[in-house]
C-alpha cells in the first residue's frame, strides 16, 4: 500500500474517532518502516504511539475477556488473548495457499450476501505443514484482516489427567470464542485430535477426541474463527479433519517464494552478491530458518561495523546453522546402527 493511502487511513480514523482503525493504520506504517529496515524510525514511531492499543472487540461485546477460563484445580490459564501486534507484512504464501486464504477473506467480507442464500463463511480451518512455514503467522494475519484478537489455547493446561476435565476445558474455551469474537488458535492440534485407533490408547484418547468433536460440532459463530494447526495432519483422526470447513497446506518455500522472501528480508541491506544465488544456497530451509540465517548474517555485519553484507557472511551463518543439525542426524544414525 502506498504511503499516502496509509496517511489517509490515519486521518479518516482520527476524524471518525475509530481507535481500532487508527491503531491498525499506525501499526501498518510502523511495519512498513521495519520492512524497509528503518529500525530507528520504526522504534520512534512505536514509542510515539505508545503501548495502549485498544482491546479489539472485547469491549464491544463487554463479555469479559478479562475473565479467561482457567483449570479449576491448578488455576492455569486455558487460553491467552494476544493483543500484541505481530508483524505480518513479510508473510509470503505459496500460490495455492494464498488462493485458499483469499477465499476465506472473501467469504467473510461477503457474509451477508452468503447469508441471504442460507450459507455461512468458512469459520473452522485446519492449517498443516512443516514447522516454520507460516501457520501461526497466517492465523495472526487473518486476525489482523478481520480486526480480531488471537486467542491462543494452552494445550498443556487444556489436556488434563483428570477424567472429564479435558472435555469441559474444551467446551469452556469454545464457549469463550462463541461469546467473544476472536481467532481461536489451537496450535499442535494433533495433541487433542489424535487418531482414536491408536493401539497404545487406554480410553482417555477416545474421550479427548470425542470431547473435541462435540466442541467443534456445537461451535457456531458469525464472527470468530477456529484455526487448528498441525505438523502431522495424518496423525489426526479422520473425524476431526472432517469437522473443518477447509484444510490448508503450508508447504516449504519453493524457489520463487524463497527469492521473494530473501529480497524482502534484505530490503534496505546493501548486499555485495546476487539475491538469487543467496536464495539458491538457502534451498531446503523453511521460511523461519531462512529468516534466522539472514538475520544472524546481518547482525554480524552490524557488529563488525561493515557497510555491506557479503556472501561469506551468509555462508558462515548457513554453515553454523546446519552444523548442529547434521551432527544430531549422524548421532541418531550411529545409534540406529548399534
Ligand atoms: N510464509 C512465511 N512468510 C514469511 N515469514 C514466514 C513464513 N513462515 C514463517 N515465517 C517466519 O518464521 C516465523 C515462524 O513462523 P510460524 O510460527 O508461522 O511457523 P509455523 O508454521 O506456525 O511453525 P510451527 O509448525 O513450528 O508452529 C514467523 O514469525 C516468520 O518470521
Ligand atoms: Mg505455529
């Protein structure tokens, strides 16, 4: 989006006294500066904006997100609501994934049109794919698009060793999402949706999965969205993934995505080599790993007071990133041979 449009958004939000829209425009301006590597300016803007972001929608419904459900025995919170904005401006989706996400947005934007014909927009999504490929980031992106907070379910607290507690925890979490508009994010959903045919199961698994199925079946909201994320879609009980309106794969980046991501990350950095050869060197890495290697390389350049990033900075970081992983692999191969 061009800067003038952002400024117009800011001004309109101010005129209409719409705090949420104002913060959204201001934060996207800050994200833009971060993407351009203007970290100093971004920080100044952030400081000028302050931390007091309005609680989106929570106050609108007045239904008390401040009283989040907890485990009655341990007192542990079952869910936390994340209001802190996540920078989603660097998000890159592979074409197939992007098409599905666009469709989710389009359905939501046209929900009245759909409702007139008796249809609902997709509201239960299953994201799956290897680690570090954008599942959580896209959940935040959708939250931002729909101006909703993200309710992150704490599965460790939710799954209780006490009979029946897990099902009641699930019900309470889904009840909250029904009452307060949010993106309800169940990360590592395989923990509650495992295949009930597991031979090691002693019965509890069946109860947990059945509790989840019931919670999903009784969940209906015109505003909230449930997103389950998993690295292992095939561990999920087939009945679980039938409950989702759409199953969206987040694959490892292909050559084009990699190049686009590298260009975005190195935007504003003076690089001595060619971007496409960096992108080739980083083949086989997830988005998260690519980011980690490049951020470390840029930090090294800064710490050494150099003006340019060099191909050997990247190569050195890639080597130190891969080393512990290849050692771990060798060790596990050795163990398997013994
Ligand atoms: N598609 C992407 N586009 C841009 N950045 C990405 C993408 N995927 C991952 N990243 C970067 O990696 C970080 C971690 O990604 P994210 O948490 O979304 O991965 P995930 O798929 O949820 O992984 P996990 O399965 O381990 O939970 C992001 O915060 C972002 O910086
Ligand atoms: Mg994740």
